[in-house]
C-alpha cells in the first residue's frame, strides 16, 4: 500500500517528567499527595535513572522521535535559583535520545508547579507570566543546542478546567471566573515565554500541546452548541497565541457527539474510541497554517486488547488528514510507559511498555510491536 506520510515524518511516544521520573517531592502535586488529596506518585516508573534503558526500548520499537518534559521544580527549586546539576541531567537525557537516533520534543511545563510558586498563588499570581518566561528562557539558553523542538506548555485549557472549574486537580477550585482568568494568564505566559525563548535561541522551533476535542452536534441546536464548544475549547487559546507559535501540537483523546446514543468501544477510562475524531480536529487546525504534530494520542488498556488496533486506526486518521492537505509531521503515542495518571493514580495503563512498579521491570506489550510494524511499513513504502 502506498502511504501518504511525508519524508521525515516522526513516529514516537510521549511521557511527562512527574508522571514517569520518580523522586520529585517539591511540587504542588507532591504536596497535595502528602495531604492525601491526590494519589502518591513516589518513585513511579523510575525513568529518572532508567531513561537509557527506556530509550533503547523506544529505539528498538522503531521510534525516530520522543516527547518528554523537564520538571520545573527540579530546575528552579527556589525562585530565581537554577540548579545546574539538573540542567546537566537533562542535557545527558537529550544527548542520549539523539545518540539513539530519536529527535527530542521537549515540553517545558506539563501541569506541575514548584512549591514556591503554588504557595504564591500559582498561575494566578500576578508575576506568573514573568517567572514562567524567565524559567523557559533559562532552560532553552542552557539546553537549546540539544533539541530543536520546544513545547512551552501542555494542555492549558485542561489544566485550567481541572484545577479551577471542575476542581479535581490542585488547587481544587470550582469557579468559572478563575477558570477564565487562568486561561488569560496562561496566554500571557505563553506569549512572553515565546518571546524570551526566541531571544535566547532564535532558530529553535517553539510550539504548544493543545488538547482538542471532536465536538459534534446531532441536530440544529446541538450543532450550534458543538460549534460554540469547538471555539471555546479548541480554538480560543490557539487564536490568542497564533502569532507566538511555530507549530501546533494536538493531543487527541475525546469525541463528544450531543444526542448520540450510539455505542462506541471504550478504553479502561470509559472514554469513547473514535479515530475519525482525530481527523476532524486535525482538519480543524489546518486554518492556522502551521506545521502540526499529534503530540499525544492513546488509551488506557491494561489487558492490551484494543491498543494495537487503536494505533492503526488513529494513524490512518492522520493519513486521511494529510490527504486533505493538513501539514501533519509527526505522531506521538501516549505513553511510552505505564505511569502516574494524575488523580487516577497507577490504575490506568497507557503504556506501549508495561511497568512493574514494584521491581521496575519493563515488559514490551504486543501493541508496541504492532506500532513498530506500522512504522516499518510506512518506511518501506517510500
Ligand atoms: C495529559 C497526560 C495524561 C493523558 C492521559 C493528557 O491529557 O497530557 O499527562 O496522562 O492525557 O489522561
């Protein structure tokens, strides 16, 4: 079969620091875990010490890129004091990726805040855009030579919604006004960070990872409502930063059709499996006229019954979008490893690779081989 992926297309997987590294005790999630409001993360997958082994697995699975994040609380444990040792740790990590033939995509902020910042009001503290952009600039100044692709923040609207509207993540607020204020603060922070990063390293590619949802309507009124939600959830943030992003990362997990009682297959989290939704959100993002990367897409599937097919169908949806002229340049499965799934703890299993949290042992799942085979078939069709 002739496949439509452009040369140099990236296939890989994604993780985030707090979810896989282990040993991080000085951020807001660790503080909440001590209070008993969220599950304890502890040593999780011990990726901080096992990264070489994990990258070797990714390489063996045919990946040519990898998305990870750096932990703000490690790098700036005290406001304004940057820890050079941690910078050197991440330098080693990024060099290891490159030496194993994988292009790093580095997220600067994936949900967790250093203690000192959350105590000052977190993202609603008036100085947030300033301290955030200073941190971003510092990291890229030091590590910009090690990676070409930098993602300023992960899923700002999910962060705002879960922490300030639904009240299920720190700081557990349920307040529509704060939900909106947080989004404005994150827009400011993103823009300022973009400018600072570009001052430090003009030629790196700087983007965002945005969770977009395939909202659909079943009739006239529900279609209007779905259109509103597409604007509010998918586009509003992107519209505000379109001048300050070189590429757009799309994280896709959700399809929501109002008035639809059709039964879809579900992941272990109860989320509908609906690959056509990925094509739809990619086509929607075409209007930004920027390169697009699917920076996350995955499912919890402890028994690994659906994951292989899920990946095949979602990658096919990416291909359909490419055929429609969308400039998609990469696909990252979430996640390389089973890891700490935030408020859900260690129950959900998203990994291509199973993690035994007791022994640290890794076991490659069958679906990881399916993905490998797919990556090879794309390579061979060129
Ligand atoms: C987040 C990840 C999370 C995944 C699965 C995304 O929203 O970026 O941190 O683990 O979804 O829920």
